[in-house]
């Protein structure tokens, strides 16, 4: 839409005229009369001033907040009465936000600021010799994961693949609950309890299973201290329970077992866990295929065979075959 | 320590051992007749005296530390957490090789130079919590007097320096832990150190003088996440300089803190 043009003779703006400003505008007498009678304030559209072009920033300042605190997927009081509004508020506002702020303060301006959070957790873990911001990065990731694992009106039973795997690997949902309880109660100090999908791969070239079976990839219950998560062991986490005391002390005081059982009965979102499992299974099988291909390529190189370039593009659409000419 | 009279089979092999040998507490004696009978209720069995740990009471009422540590916190911290550690320790001791050790010996031995054995967490927690309750008193805090103040000023510069160092160490702990004022035996001076989980200066051979529990259960109900308020209140209103004095006196028997001040006539 062209901006309003000004009448060449009267100098007043003409709202109905949309023409290139290079053209000289000729107003009829009636139009001029209209313009003169009505005040420009009522009818004329304001002429938009041309915005000055910002000078191109040659050296942009580092973003002071590379990571933002992710908002909760539900309001603070949504998990009542199983997790009180006060607990959720304090947990998210003070502890989770505290970790986000500490992380931003440490990584601001460094090369880590560009990384994705999960990548940052793995890098800063540094294979057991963690960098100073590992605890903050890991706790931010863990807490995001934890809030998403819960939902108001949660609980119920898992379904489909998740249910099948739970029954295959643990026996029943009750057995799984018992194992999770045991892990939570034996975790001395602070930490997390996880249900993870484990692909049992070591990530080394000669990691060959002599008797592969479908059960190689299975669900496991693991507990981790303080800020560690099963990401660092190459597992695929499916659900997380925060057993740091600040997560349950105001509601359950010292009764960690009650907190965990209420979590499993009333707070957990099995849909989210199922989605994560689907994602995990897909990623795990894809990774296995890639590793097998790499192993095969290495073997062929060793055998000094000519390695054919493999076309990884998706197969082209089937086109109708052209008829051969009959000679 | 509580002595518990337990019926157990005679370990030396003499006497009759029947298939139904069970441990019976003193409450369940079967008396052969109504009159008080000194003879053994079960013939052919010997008695074995066993001893387990029990929950020691803090030297003040549970609400004596109000308003700096609420009654509910002390009730749960002592009655549930500390008690749970005692019970778990006793459960371990039923089958442990460390049965019969004193608590301090057990802490040092089960720490195993950094690869702690299964009894370490509970035994160290029991010792540390006993120490913690005794490190506090109602109307505590304020300034120490005399020799304790002199020693602190000698080793930290000023008393405020000590408080700052103590607070800084307490806030530097990530996760559960303790912060200690302890006497270094080799260097013969006081120092402040934070530790993780249930570790205490006993494991590295030094003498603890003050212990402050920085696990979340110690302060969450009263201060939520405001740890600095908790530590400041502990130093200003709760710490028992009397017990510090007693512990320093005992420590002087093991560590030579300097030439004695012999008054000159």
C-alpha cells in the first residue's frame, strides 16, 4: 500500500489517492474543497515517517541470556494436592531459575553459549571430570525434563509399546513402581531417579554382540547423584523423579517413599513418556544402523576393496518407464 | 549405647542346639511358672550380650531453639532422619564385621580412604548428627570468650573473618553436605572445610570442633532456599561456644597448641 500522497496544490494529504509520489497530483475543485473543509487530523492518514536504517553492527554484544528459563507447561497450582503450589513455585522460581542464571553467568561470551543444552551437558561432563558449569547445565536440563514428565490429572496406566516393554523387562507396572521406590529410598543424599531406555552399546568399533537378541535394548531404572543424568552414560531418559529434598520436603517432609508413590499414581504423564520412548527407539535403531554401516565401511577399507560411494538421498519418485524404440 | 539381652545359640558349640533357635527379646521370656525364676528359661543355651546404638537426645527441649530452628524441624530432623540413620546402622551391624567398634573408629574404618563401605553413610551420619545437636544451644551464638577466641583470632585473623569463611564454605556446597570448624592435628591450627554427603573431618584424621548440617532437610521448612540466613542465624544465635570450649580442651590432650601460659609470680 502506498503511503498517502500530498496534494500538489493545497499541500494537504489525500487519503484516497494511492499513487507514486513522483507523479504530480491534480485535484479537482470538489476534491480541493473537500480537503479544505475537513481538517487533516480527522480524515488524513498519518504519513509514516521513514525509519532510519540502523547501522550494521560489526561486533554484536554477547547475548546476556543464552538460555532462558522455560515456562512450566501448567500453572503453579495445577498439581495440587499432590504437589503444592508453594513447592512448585519455589522449585521453579528459585532453584530452577537459579541454575539458569548461574549457567548464563558462566557461559556468557564463551564458545559454549552457542551449544544446545543437551550437547552442553555431555561436553561439560567431560567423562567424569566435570567443568564448573556442568551442575548448572545438567540441572537445567533435568528440571525441564521433570516438569514435562508431570501433568495435572496424571497417573493411570501406560499403553502400547511402553506397556509391552515394561511388562517384558520388569514383569508388571507394580514391579516397576517397586524398583523405582527402591532406587529413590536408597539414593543417599540428593539426586534423581530415572526410567531410561538403554541400547547397550559401548560406542567402540569392536562392540559386537555375539548373541544379539531383541532384549538387548531395554528399559532400566537408574538413580543418579546430585546433578548427573543418564545422558552421560548414553541412555535415553524417559522419566525423571527429582529426589532432592527441596522437591518434596514442604509436602511430605521426610517421607520420600510417599512422594514417589504419589508421583507414579497421580502426577506422571504416561503419554509424554510414551512419546519419549518412541523417539528413543527410533534414535537408537538409527544409530545402530549408522554404526553397522561404519563398521562395514571400515572392514571394506581394511580389505582394500573399492568403497562404493553410497547414495544416501531418498529414493527418487517412481517415474513411468520410457518405451524403448523398436529398431 | 543400649545393652540388649538377646538369646542366641552358644557359639562355642557346646550345649544343645535345637532346630527352633530364634532370637527372643527380654520382653518375651517364657516363664515356667508364675513365681520369679532365676534359672535359664531354655535349658542348654548360653546368653550372649549384644550392644547396638541408640538415638541420643539433644541436650535441650525440641522447641528450645525457636525461632531460629523451629520445633517441627528439630522433631523431624532428629526424630525421623537421625533416627532412621540409627536404625539402618543397627540393621547393618547385625551382620557387619564392624560390630563392636566405637562410632569414631567405625567412621574412619568404613570410609576406607575414599572407597566407602556400606556402613559408612549411616555411621557417619549418626556421629555427625550427635555432634550437630551438641554444637547448638538455646541462647547460643554471640562471641566466644577467652582461649577459644584467642585461638580463633590466631588462626583466622579476626572473629569476623572466621564467620565470613564459615559462611562462604557453607554456601559453596552443591547438594547435601556439612561445614566444619576443625582442628588440624599436623598444622596445629583451626580451619574451616565443607564436605559432601556424610563426610566429616574424622575420615582424614582431624578433630571436629563445630559441625553444621547443610542438607536441605535441616533448613528447608524454616528458611526454604535462603541458606545464608540459616548459616548466619546458626553463627549468631545457635552455636554453643561452651561445647566448643569443651571440645578444644579435649583436643589439647591430642594436639599441642602452644606453650602453656605459666603465670609468673
